[in-house]
């Protein structure tokens, strides 16, 4: 029974890690598209949606794996942004400052 419980826990941890990695990859890919004028607006839309989703999940009052994931990912992305695009940085600051 303990082995099964450990396997389930390991599976859940792996699933969360894969979800975190996928979110980071999506955001970083969109950040990379900010440099291309033809892709900029679409990239900003994707980034706006991702940051709003993360911030909403991170600010939920009840503790959950979803809230913890959103907090980890948003902090990591905030510290490791791949662009110096000031419009994007201002958008992230504005979203993160919302109550």
C-alpha cells in the first residue's frame, strides 16, 4: 500500500513539474515573438492571458496545488524574463499589482 501511495505522489509531483515547464515554455516562446513586429500583437495577447490566469490562480484565498503552482511559476517568470520590452514589463507590473 505504501508503494502505491508513493507512486501516486510521485506521479502528481511529475505532473505539476510538467505543467510548470509547459507554462514557462509558452510564456518564453511568446516573449521571444515580441521582437517581431508581425507577431508582437498576438504575442502580447497570449502573454496578457497567461499572466492574468497565473495572477488569478495565485491570488485565490484557499491554498491548493493550483495556487502554489501559479505562485511558483509567476515568481520564476518575473525573475527570469527573456525580454527587455518595456511595454511587456509594464503590463506584467500592472497585472501583478492588482489586488
